[in-house]
């Protein structure tokens, strides 16, 4: 049957099994919206209040489900507003397909109303992008976009659709392609068997090994394989910020997060290790600290689907390119075939050393009677939700505390902006998570700075009745900026003080939600409980916290992993 | 790479975004009109070159990447040079130098000669050096192209 471009767009989404799309209408996408509205029985369109939020919401949806997140925005400012979200998804390898409207083909390049070259603008921050030049190309392009976004190292793919392709004046035969063949794109999932054998040798020989695992484990759905491998060998596991939940935090083999605000034991174990097994992690500068001082005595195995991640920052001894899930399964099989077992004595000694480091108790905090400490709030949230909530975070001190004190036992539950560090990510991403998991508890941990960067989304939350638990750790500062200024700029607090904060309680109420301000430590638990128990209403909990609190431990920029500031 | 608009821009963008150096760049369609061949000259440590190749391979429109310096290879570049040729001694000298470098005079006016020379980049540098006594009006170089010797090939 011959269909219009707009109809082909909708039918293609249905063929991809898209059930939710986040967006904001505008001139160039009106034909698409006209058809989307008719397809409301199959595809829920969620109207955000700013295009950046559409992308973050799609990211939350994708990160919590491992499905492709989908968003649609109009041309010009709609597209440019989406760029921050797209860059965020690019750095965190989030599978997204983003549709942007474009001016009619005849006007492209004429500086038409609401025209920008969004293909040019987003080229460095997408996995790939397409400008649809003919109606016949539309369905195959959508097929390719979903394929590229979700395979290999996932990432955002943008499709720019000129308005006249969707207007229905021209129609074409619609058949959604069953297969996609891109000659220049064939991700390699299976690890090289020889490299896997070498990795098995190294694992069995190691005396002080550590598994350093990242977001790739979660993206690949390989938590159970990772857990099996770790338990088989009884080796310690540390997660990156993006990898939290891939290995159960309550497991005694878990030594905590590593990196700039990682635990003492995780960073010391990395520093003293003789074998680092990097799995779906990318040796980010926030993890390695000073690269010259990074893991001086370790042999390095690196498993990653992206060859370009290997030996980019740190030279690797045994690279394995492949999908983490498949490589780990093959590695487990290989180890099962071997008669050798890891050196038991060395293992016991290694654990004794690690347990000595653990005694530092680097995450201890004191909750006095006067001021609420942020750590206490997160700790309580963890207790009350039994470590089982979806936790979305904004960016700053609260993000680090959430990572340190909410002990994730399951993957896909910790949703944050790790690579780009986008303030404003928390609330919209939480909307995406709640829409994907309507019956689950979703918390948005934020601060008085971050929350104001996408505060308008409180309206979206009302429209779709999303009972989020917004936990604002309000210290009246841009806390992480203030902390750096305290440490490295002789306490010159340039512009890090949030003067003229709004009354968040009234603000929440103005948007039709419940707002509570909590100043007394004794009221923390009650307020959290009330919010969590209420499955109908969004709660904005404005916790007035200690303004001078810092995130510890901390590896200052340029220092080695063993040079931590503990308190 | 795919012979599509935007493909070249991705390559050039990658080099500038990641701080890699482009010494020369030459690109044109091949016998297969769905493909373009791009020859790029760059420099860097082994690790940087490895990273450049990996990053190029990540671009969806790049079909195949080959480091020609892994093989024995032939390298060519073409230069067109316009010089002032008003006086007899200059004309004689220009002709002599052009002959030595196997250059061809391909255009002339009553005031100028235009010479075509091709070869390795170093040869062109040497030719330019030899022409320094003349009044050079314009120089245009094509950038390097290259191909592996023998049966090695970059066939898709």
C-alpha cells in the first residue's frame, strides 16, 4: 500500500515495537504529530516541556530497560535544545533514535525559518546521523538507525526529516525492511578464542587481581556472567560509576566504586594489583587519576566491544574485542575446562590486605542532631526501599553520595549522567524510568542547583501522573564547585552560592505536587516514608542539609590512586 | 568510504575534534561509483596512528582503512606551478629546471609559464626549491595519493 511519509514514520515505529516516544511539537514535525496522534493506541507520546528533557527522558527509559529510547523534536531550536541530551547519550553509550524535523528540501541551505544544520551540529556527538533525502529512503533509514543505535557499542542516532517528505503530497509503497545490511558496519561480538585463553592463563596466575567493571556490563546484560566469574575465582570486584549494580553491592566480594570518589579499598586494590581485568569500562580520567601512576604493577586485560576503547588511555596487555556477555561466557567455559585453580594462599592473603584497607571505613559519616547530612538521607532511602528502587541522579555532590551510599544489587537501577555530567539530567530521566516501570519506586536525587536546570518538567510529571520521589539535597551551594574551590582555590567561593533560591515547597505545590521541607534529622525517615508509600503523588522533598559537607574520599586531579584525601 | 555527502566531513571532523594532524588529503570517486577513496597523510606515534585507524573504522561510512606504510607502496602527488617568464634568461632557466624534474609546460602566456610536475612529495619540494630564483605566481598541489606495490590491495 502507498503511504505518506508521516504514516511510514509511524508504521516504522510500530514495526520496531516502540511503545513510548518523548517529544515536543513544532512546525517542521506537524505532519508527523498528526499521524502520531492517530496511533495513540499503540504509541504513547509523552509531551515534555523542553526538548533537552525529551532526550533525557528517553535516556532514562533506555538505561532502565536496555531498549532503544525514542524522541522527536522540531527543526531549529527544537533540534539545538536536544543537543545536550544527545551528547549525554553519546558519552554514556545510550541507545537512542532521535527524530528532528527539518525545513522542506527546497529551502535547505537558504537560512529558512527555524533551519539549522543539525546533521552538522550533531556529527561529533552521535553514533551516526542521517538526513532523509527521499521518501523511499525513510523506512530503510529508520531500520538502519535502530540497528546502529542498539548494536555494537550503543549510542544515539539522529534522523533529520524534511517537512515535505512527510506532507503526503508524495506517497510510496511501504514495506518495513526485515533485515539490514550495512557493509561498513559489522560489530564483532565474539571474542578471539586465543585472547580468551591468554586471559584465562593470566587470571589463574594472578596473586592480587581485581575485576574493574563498567557500564558495558550493564549495556550487555552480563551481570549474571560477571557474578559467576567473580564467585568462581573469589576475586574482588570494583565498579565504575556507570557500572554500579552490575555486581551486587551487598556481596562481600564487592569493594565499592573506584575512582575520584571511590572507596579507599577499591583504589588501593587497583593500585596494588598484579592483574586488572577491565570489563566494559574505559579507563576514564575520573577512574585512573594520574595515568603515570595508574596500577604500576598490573598486567591489564581489557574486554570491550569498541576496539577504539582499547589502549586509548592505558596500554593493554590482553585486549579482547567482543560483547561482554559473550566474552565472559566463553571465559567462564575456558576456566571450567582448566584443571588449575587460582592460588588459594595468595587469595587469602590478598583478601586479608583488602580487609585491612576496609577497616579505614572511608564512608563513615556522623549524623548529629542539628544539621541533616546528605549521606544520611541516601542511607535512609536505601534502607526504606531495600536497595530496590530506581535511582536517577543529577550531577554534583549528591550524585557521588548516591553512588556511594545507595548500594545497588541489581543492574539498570542506577541512572545517571556519568560521561557528560549534565546538570538537569535527573528529573527528566526519572520520568522516562517511571513511564517504563509504572509500578516501581523511582527516586530522583538532586540538588538545589541541578533541579533548577529542568524544573519545568514538574508539569510533565503532573500531566502523566508520575509519582516520583524527588530528593533534593539542598545545601544552598553548587556543592561540588564549592568543594573544589575550598580545596584548590583557597576557599574563594566564586559564584557557587545559590542566592535567591525559590521556595521549593510552594513551587512543587504550584505544579500540583506535594512539597515538604525537612530541616530536622529526626524528620528524615518519616518524610521519605510518606513519599515512598504514596504511589499517587509526586513528592518534592527539600532536605536542608549541611552546607559545608564534602564528598570523601577524594583523589585530587593529577594524583595517583593511592593518594587519597580520606576526610 | 561510501560516496555520500557528509562522509568526508565526518573524517575531517574526527581529525580536528581529536587533535590529529592532517598533512594532506585527497579524495575522489573510484571505479565503483558507490565508493570514494580518500588518501590522508598524517603523523604521530604508533599509538596515535593505531587510535586514528580505530576511530576511522568506527565511522559508519568508512568501509575500509589501510595504513599504506605497512606495505611497500607507491606515492604520487601533482603540482601545478605558474611562474613569471618575461626575460630570455629566466625562460631558459625555467625550462632547464622543468626538464630536470620531468615537468611539462602545459600553458603559457606572454608573461607566464604553467608547469605540471608529479612525483613523491619530496620531489615536488625539491622542484619548488629549485624554482626559488624565479618569480613564482601561484602553486597548487593535489595532496598525496598512494597505492600498495605488488598484489596487496584495498579492494572491497
